[in-house]
């Protein structure tokens, strides 16, 4: 188990508060891939945990909705291929980020779950002059630790780890083997999806409000999706040969949020 996987397991076990969780940490009896299958169960468990534990420990529940805009790199890998192939000089992903968190009123630490739904488009013209649009959608599920510094009550720091699914709907040829005899009917839109891990560090600053508050901040994330050479929309090298490439979906983003605290 590497460091990132260790962080993920630790966060999951803190939320579950179960003996099974401790055994998972000690014995590593479940692979990281299996954790994706119990995401929904984890969400339900967290919600139940948040509501039922609140009265007994004077807990604070924190529900947040936000809008995130993230710029993507174009310097290497599949990112660079998109720039060279489609002229995508400043690709970005934007969308909603919804979360629920729990903290004791006496504590400066909290823990929660976030679900992101981001999307982006690449508009370009084909060699025939037709306007086309390639679509990307990214759904992330993150477990996170929140830190509320005593010396700076308006600040919040979040550290999260989870998984994400990228879906691409790209226009193009159905096969890279195009000749005059099979070019008819080759053009169309193909959908492809990949999964990968995601880490994020976020800083939020309270602009105004107490129970109902507005915040703004920045997020830095790390996530790379592998686009294989046999993908329906792979990257191509300088010779036009399909090549496996990394699609870097990390980087710096800006976020605005509305938070309700109980």
C-alpha cells in the first residue's frame, strides 16, 4: 500500500468508526478498487453518523454547495495533444461541488464527504470547416479532513482523497486505419471513460455570515487519467500512431461556496 492509498484508507476508517475499518488498515484485506463499490454505502453511513451523533456530542453539521472552475495544463501528454489537435489553448472544467461534514463544537478538526460534477467543452473546426464540440465530464467523490485554525476563525483548510470518473464524448473517425474504401460512415461521436484517484488541498475564506455563510477560495488538485493507445479517442504521436498518454486533470482552481452550519 502506497502513501496515497494509506491516506484514503485512514479517512474511510475514521468515518466508519468500526472494528472492520481498523482491521482493513491493519490487514489490508480489501483492495483500493473494491472501495469504489461501497461509495454509496459510505455516503449513507456518513449521513446517518452525522445526524445520530449530533445530540450526544454537541456536534456541528456543515452542508456546503459550491461552484468550482479549474484550468487544465496544456504542456504535456494528452493535454498537449488536445492543444495541438484541436487548438485547445486554455481548456477548463467547471461545475458543482456538494459536501456534508461533521465536527465537534469544541474541536478544530472536521471530517466530511464531497461529490463534484464538473464538465468542459472543446470547440473546434474540422478540415471541412464544420463546427464541432468535444465534451468532457468529471465526477469525483472525496473524503476530506477539515482544519479550522483557532488563530484565524475565517479560514478553513481541507485535505481530501478519493476517486474520479472521466467521460469523454469526442467527435472523429471510428478507426485510425482510414483508407478510401472504408472512410464512408467512419465519422461520428464516440464515448470513452476512465477512472483514477484524486487528491486535493483547499483553502476557504469566509466573506460574511455565520450560520449561513458565503466563502471563496482556491483548490489545488492532483489527478492523472491514463488514456490507453487502444482507446476510442487516443492520443497520437508525431508519426500519427496511437500512443498511451496521461491526461492531467489536476491543477489550480477557484471556488465559491454557500455553507449552512447546524
